[in-house]
C-alpha cells in the first residue's frame, strides 16, 4: 500500500509517530479521515472521535433537542490535498460528549490545525469551547478575538471559581486567515498556560492556584456544562460562531492524571500536524521536526 502523500516515514523504517502515542489521549478528530465522517447530502451529521466516544454531532436548540439546520460541510482538498470541515458563519457541532474529559487531570495538551475565514466580525469566533451555563470561567478554549486589535487568543481556567487566564498574539504578528497549528498547554500542576502557534511560543500566563482540575463545573460532568466546536455554545445562544470560510482539519486533546507533558510531547505533536497538513514551513528554525515528521 502506498502511504498518503503527507506521511513521511522516519529514517530506518520505524513506525511514524501518531497521536495515539501520546499518553492520555482523550479526543482525536481528523477531518481527512472520511471513515469518521457521516454525511446527509453534503452536510455532516457526525464527526467521529478516532480515540473514543467524544464525537461531534448535530447542534442543539435551547431545549437541548438536536437540530439539523447547523450542520457544517466538507471542504474538499482544503489543505495539502486533505479534506477539512467547512463552516459558513452559522454552522457548528455539539461536542458535549467531551465535557468531563479533562476532569481530575493535571495537564492537558490541545492542538488544532485550522484557518479562520474572515476578520469582518467585531466579536469573538470560537473554534472549541467548554463552559458552565452559569457563566463561570471557561476551562479551555481556542478562540479568536478581533475587536480592535486583530489577534489569535486562547484562554483557560483551572477551576470554575478561578479567573480566566489568557494569552494572545497582540504583541506579535496579528490575526490572519492562513492555516496555522494552534497548541495550548494547560498545565494546572505547574500553574501555567502556554500558547504556541506553528511551534513558536506566543506567551504564558499563570493560574491562581495549583493542583489537578477537580471542579465538576469546569470541563466536568455538571448538567449545566456545554461543549461545542465552531461556536461558543452548543445551542448557539450567544451567536459567536466561526466566520464563513473557516476550516478545521484536525483537533487533538490529551491529558495526564498526574505530572506535566514534556516539551518533546508537544514538539512531536506539532511535527505530526505540520507535516500532515503541509505546514512544516511555518515551524521555526531549530524545531526538531521542521525537516522531517516524528
């Protein structure tokens, strides 16, 4: 069998690195794997988790009833010849099966290969979010803010009672509509939130208190908790979806029950995503996987 064009076999013929090599892999959504996509016509009804049961499916209304009018579509050969998920400004997924996947964890590693579609809005655009319905701080989210300063942005809180910590690109090159690898390291054990774009550190912030993520309302299993892909809420209540032309290729989340992820774990994840999606040229000089996938 001829491997896909994005697959670079390591020297010596060893098995290439994959997200399943990450300890604590929680969720792996891969739009380029057609076997994980269920369609109704041209619209996606189900995006299956390759790791387990944290699938993405139909959005819900305010009564928590599934609806079929917000289904994203496939963007064929969107990047490096691979299919991605296309959003038109009013489409998103319910990802509520993922609530609780970071509960009682000490460190999380989250990666998204994606592009935002426009800068025309004056509000947030959410790629992935989890929060409590009582508006307590969000635990983990990939979010774009382009109100007065066009920036990429990621925010996280360890507990529902904690303030929201955030890192943005406001002091670095601003928001654009190109494909990027966004990686957040939510290290509750070390009290740090770190944000990387294309393998380069954007910045860090500190959590107000240490310890594992134990609050049920914070990426937990409380009934009031919601999780969505492509919007701020699974029912779209605040109407902050990804803009038209936004595309997501792959989303990966891993989490440890104790300790922190090593730098090499993040670098391997970045190398895997970069070479798969044709973004290795964005990796900084000196990145261990700039010239070859792990």
